[in-house]
């Protein structure tokens, strides 16, 4: 049961992160800023940030 909850939490966190990235991309003023956001999002540290 714990394993299933962990998977659910991971999916929820990923969806929340994706929505935050989508919002940031929509407000990014320059292609350079968009690229920086994508670079940050693809880094391992981004996914390991504490909530």
C-alpha cells in the first residue's frame, strides 16, 4: 500500500512541477529565459527540491 501511495505522490508532484514550468514558460520574456528554465527543469536537482 505504501508503494502505491508513493507512486501517487510522485505523479502529483510531477504534475505540479509541470504546471509550474508551463506557467513560467508562458511568462518568460525572452528565448534565453525560456532556455534557462528548460535547462533548470531538466537538471536532477530540480526534481529533488524539498517541498
